[in-house]
C-alpha cells in the first residue's frame, strides 16, 4: 500500500496540474518581476523532484539540464511550457516506482544530503517538496490573476475523495499532544 505521505505528494502534483489548466505557452513564459514565469516554476519543481527522488534516493539523474537551468539560484529564463511539462512528467514517472515502495523506515532514517552538508530524512524532504509545490502554486495563481485570468480555483481541490487523511498502516490510535507549559 502506498504510504500516506506519498499520496499527499501525488495529490499536490495534481494541484499543480489544476493550477496550470487554461495557461497557454505565451502566458506561461511571461514574467512579472520579481517573480519567475510559470514555465520556469514547472522546471524548478521538476528539478527538485529529480534531485530528491532520483539523485539522492537512487543515484541517478534523468534530465541533467534541470540542474543547469532550474536549480535554486539559477538565472531566470522563459522556456516553452510543453518542454518543461515533458521534463516534469518524465521525472515524476521515473520517481514513482521508488515512491510506491517507500515505507516509514526509509522516510525516518537520517542521512547526510550530498553536497548540502545537512542531515535530514526522506520524510522531511517529502514535506519540503509538498510545501514547495504549494508555495509555487500560489505564485502561479497570482501570475494568472495578473494575466487577467478569471474563475480560478479558490481553494484546495477534492482532498476528501482524492487524498483524505489516513494513518500509516498499523497505527490504530493517535496519541495526545504533550501538555503545553504556561
């Protein structure tokens, strides 16, 4: 069974696709300073997924150009939307087998990130990716408003049916949080 955190990541990917519905290539390449354009954001999210699930977790790099063009701190660009969507699709499809098999021990085992020098877990990286998506989805929606788009999604999609909360397999209770001191 797919880990609940992976289900949330997949739901979040769907929210990105929902945010892109109705955006054409010209609009996706338009930049409103100081923000990056929508197509760069898509490439940036593909870069992060490749970095975590392919490079760190599996020691492979499917699309090296993502590092050169979309890594954190790289210069702004305005690539064709279909080009970055194709890269995003390839990276997410290639990541899915690893994500399908990930379990709590892998998500909670600390490791030192190559080239980053910090110790973290894949679970923390998963949360980082999910929150990063939502940061940029908000940015995409702001750009779409500046483009004059109307009737945009106003809130999260169909979470209750597509990715409702469920505890990890084997957890039958939820403990109470510790009491807060005054």
